C-alpha cells in the first residue's frame, strides 16, 4: 500500500514538474515570439519610413530638377524678351524719325502751296496793273491820234500862238506813250518771271508730294513691322508668365513636401491688415511676398556671419535680436545672392535689412501694437513691407507708383534686376495662382 502511495506521489510530482516545464517552455516561446513580432513590426516600420524617405527624396530631386529646367527656360525667355525689346525699341525710333520726316515734308508741301498762292496773287495784281496801264495807254494813244488828224495850223490857233509850246506838248505825249509802253513791257516781264517761279514751285511741290507718298508707304511698313515685333514681345511675356506660373506651382509643391511655409490664410490676413493700415494694395503686398520669400517659405538659411553683412548692419542686427531676447548667432537671415553683386542679411518674411528695420521700428510698433516689433513675426514683417512701400510711393500714380516702390525696395530695377519689378507686378495681379 505504501509503495503504491509513494508511486502515486512520485508520478504526481513528475507530472507537476512536467507541466511546469511545459508552462515555462511555452512562456519562453511566447516571449520569444512576442519579441520577434515586435522586432518585425519595428523593422517593417523602419523599412516603411526608409521607403517613404527615399520616395520623398526622389520626389524632391524630381521637383528640383523640374525647377532647374524651368529656370533655364525662364532665363532663355528673358534673354529672348531683351532681344525683342531691343529690336522693338530700334523700330520705334525708326518710326519716330520717319514720322518726323513725313511731318517735315507735309510742312514743306504746305509752304509750297502758300508760296504758289502768293504767286497767284502777285500775277493777279500784275495783270490788274497791266489792265490799268492798257487803259491809260489807250487814252494816250487816242490823244496822239486826235493830234495827228488835227492840222498844225488849226492846232496852233487852238492851242497857242506859241509854236514851241505846241511842239513841247506833242513831245510830252510821245514821252508818256513810250513810258507806258516800257511799263507794259516791264509788267509783262514780271508776270513772266512770276509764272516761271510758280511753275518751279508746282514742280517742287509735286516732287514733295511724291516723296510724301513714299514716306507714308515706309511709315505704314514700319508700323506693320513694329506691331509684329510688339506682338512677339507680348508672346514672350506670356511665355514668361506661364513659366512663372509653373515655377510657382512646383515650388509650392516642393515647400509642402519639405514641410515648410506659413498658412496662406494667415498671410492673406496679414496682407489685408497691412493694406488697411497703409493703403498699399493687398495684391502688391502678396506679389512682393511671393517674389521675396515665396510667401514665407524661404526666408533665409545663413547666419549673420555667413551673410557677409557690413559692420553697421551687424551692430543693428545684434540690437534687434537683443531687444527680442533672441540669440543673434542662431537667427537665420538671407544668404548672399549668387546671381548679382550684394550681401545677405535680410530678415523674415519681408526680407528687411537690419538698419532699414530699425528706421521703421516705431512705425511698425504703432501700427501693429507689437513693441518691440519682430522681423520674424508675420504681421510685423508684412506691416514693415507695407509701410516702406507706402513711404516710397506705392499708393500714388497707379502701377507706375507701385513699380517705383518695388524698385526702391530692391534698390534698383535696371538691367537684369528689372525682372524683379516685372515679376512683382505680375504676381500682384495673379497671386491667386500661388495661393
């Protein structure tokens, strides 16, 4: 009985040990499987992230390549526009000279007409004088005739007993007659001379009229050529606008891909606020923001040292950051430009240089209520931009005033930088394409 009992107990203990071993093994296996699943999940997530990062990088590279190609197309289009504008300018000059020559010819024709009219009056006056002289001559001739048919004896008794007086009177008639004849000849010669001069004037006028006809034909041809070139310039401008639109779309997509930029609603609201305070057109502010920083997407990637700003601007930059309790060594500003001579150092969405910002601080603080104002703050930055544009004439003389204010914002709009002003005004009217 005891042996059986001990056998049962032993079997029971062995069974328990076996069960416990199975449980431990199962637990170890479960933990190992769980650990393997966690590692697998982590690995899968890591692989997914790597795939997404690779895909994102490839997309970024594709977009950047597209941007590079479009920028090359834009440069070509700009050069083509410059060539066409130079041709157009020369054609306008030719057309102006042709119109001036045409006006001169017309004046000369009018002068010839006036001279011919005067010659006609001279001829009329001379012919009237000849007519009078003929009447006078006829009177003299009648007197002479009367004398010739009167006998000398009768004439002597009628006139005077003085024969010498009679002979003198007769002689005077002869002299008068000769003078009248000479006067008639002189008048005839004058008429002939005036008529010859008139013929020459008419010939000269005809030549001028032929020249005028040729000049009008040349003017018409120049007008057609100029209009054709002007149309070509407009087509190039349309191409430029189209390229800019594509660039804006790609840059916006690139910005979204990189996760940078500001809310468009916030930007529009800031522009509207600044427009209400300064009178500067909202579209102009948005156009400036697009050109300057792509609506705040690219405000700068250099430190103050890398910007190559001068010592005066460095000192101003340090004063600004100190008032805002920023570390001046870490704040990002624009890098030095690569396509024209200049320095970096522009701050925030409005890209103000530090010394210019200090000159507008009080105005910005008064209009936004932020004191000290912050160039990296959207509202302060847009208000600074609007205040400077208003001060430089953007609210006067329509588009001309806006062009001039944009030019002063950059510093100049001559040569290649003229594109800046054109770009600003394009986006001022088409900012919705960017938003």
